[in-house]
């Protein structure tokens, strides 16, 4: 199955949303978080060529955002044996990806055991 072409972002949509009168307005906290999640997932997909399955963590930083994005790396049958990876994605305040790294590889059926 081919991955969908990522949407292109315009620079004006990075810091404001348009209101009913087409004037800029400030984003709410929820809108900022949702925007950061979409931005991290779309840009990582462009770099890896694989569609992210989910964003498992998101936190604001002084310089922007950090997100943990889950990606299917090797598809296997049964699905529980597929190889997944977690990537830490760093975005600047404008939502541009400035760094990413793979922090973990695991099988889809694996459960974290934390004491």
C-alpha cells in the first residue's frame, strides 16, 4: 500500500490559524499540540519514506517541541511480529524538523515492563 503524499505547509499556517474574517488569531494549547503532532509525523514520513502509525509522546521545549513517533519498519505475518521503531523528533518553534533519532526498536506485540 503506497503512503499518502504529505501535505505541504504554508509559512503563514505555522504560527496562526485563520478566523472567520481571515484575520490571524492565536492558537489554543490543544491546537498547538495537534499542529505539532501533525508536523512531526508528516516531516518524519518525508525523510523515512514510511508512514508513521502514531505519536506516543509530545512535549513542549524552550526551542519548540519533542515528539516520539511510532513507525512500522518491517511488516511481518502475523502482525504481532512486525518490527516497530520509536523516533524522537525535534521541531523548532515554527514546526520545522531540526533533528530526529531512532530511540527504540521492538516487535509490535511487545509490552513494556516498568517496575
